[in-house]
């Protein structure tokens, strides 16, 4: 909304958004890794993924902004599935502390399978929506002509650290919950029943669009394609250098197409 209403201000603060996005990705990922509370770990993971949204919004490319939209849709599905599994796990263990879990996968095989698939979706496994969204943001920003090559290389390199940290804290979370010896105090006081059909159905309803978008992203991107293209043009028009580059490209296109009158009427760039 801010970018649409105030494109000139967005053009001024876009580099700040990128810096905040990179800090968001790395700092929240490290914070998530340090959490011993399961719900807080997933919450900080969500914050980390939103850093990619800031980078995509400030990319000034249609691919980056489209990837930003897809990231919000994708993480809405993935985050919902993970928080649902947190609630389902708490109903069985009555604890959110990772130190009090361990080995519960021996009695909850279906829960373990659902946790694994949703965690792989969150860490951007190829074939799922998170991978497509983050790839579009990376490529869109890396090919942006609004920033210097050095700034793009540094930004992409630092943001890639978040991509490495995400599987670290998610896979270590799975290890602490489901692997290793069982906590006898937990298993003796709680009935660790496996997932029920209702819970499997809910997760399946979320995984279908996650995998569907990952295999064919156009299912979602075509819905908002016209809006993101209009937004990209509006944002690029607010940056003098990009607006001049666009005008020069139009002049060259007209000249190539054999339109001398249009070329004469076009403004002369400095």
C-alpha cells in the first residue's frame, strides 16, 4: 500500500528496506535457532521468511515483485500448516519445550510425516511453493538495474545465509522432537496418539496448493500479474534513472521498427 500510494518515497527508502530485509532474514533465523519453545521457533521462522518480501518489494523488477506476492501467499499456507501442527503436538504432549520432548516419532508416525513434509516446504524444497517464491525474488533482485553490482552481490550473498540457516534450525527441531530416546516422564503421563483423519485432511488441504504452486506457479501468479506489472511500472517511473532507461529503450525499439517520426518526437536524453 505504501509503495502504491507513495512511489517517490518508496524509491528513496528502497535501499533501507533491502538492508532491513537482510537483517530480518539472518537475525530472525538465528533467533529461531536459539529458541527452546516450539511455537516461538516457528514464529521467528515466519519473521525470517518475511525478509524476502522486503527484498522483493524493493527490487524494482516485475519478477521480484511477483515473487514477493508469491512468497506471501506461499508462507501463508506453510505457516498455517506449521502452526496447526504445533497445536496438534501440544494437544498430545501438553508441552512446547523441546527439552521435554524426544523420540515421540516412535508412537506418532503420521505426525512425524506431516511435520517433515511441512518443514521441507518451509525450507524451500524444490517442487514446493517456497522454493519458487524465493528463487523469483533472488533472480528478480540480482537482475535489477536499480542498484550497483556490488550492492546486489553483497545483498544476495547475505540473504543466502538465511537459506542455509533455515534447514539448520528446522531439521534440528525435527531431530529434537521425533528422534532419539523417548522421554519416559512424558510418555508415562501423556497418551501420544497418532494423527487423526481430521488432522490429516487439514494438512492435505494445505499441502495440495503448496505442491501445486511449486510445480506450476502460474496458478497463482496469473491472478495478480496485471497488478504487479502496473506497480512495477509505477515504481520504476519514480526513479529518474530507470525512467530514462525505459525511455531510451522505447526509442531504440521504435527505431528498430522503422518509426522515424516517433523517434523525432521522442524527448532527447542528456
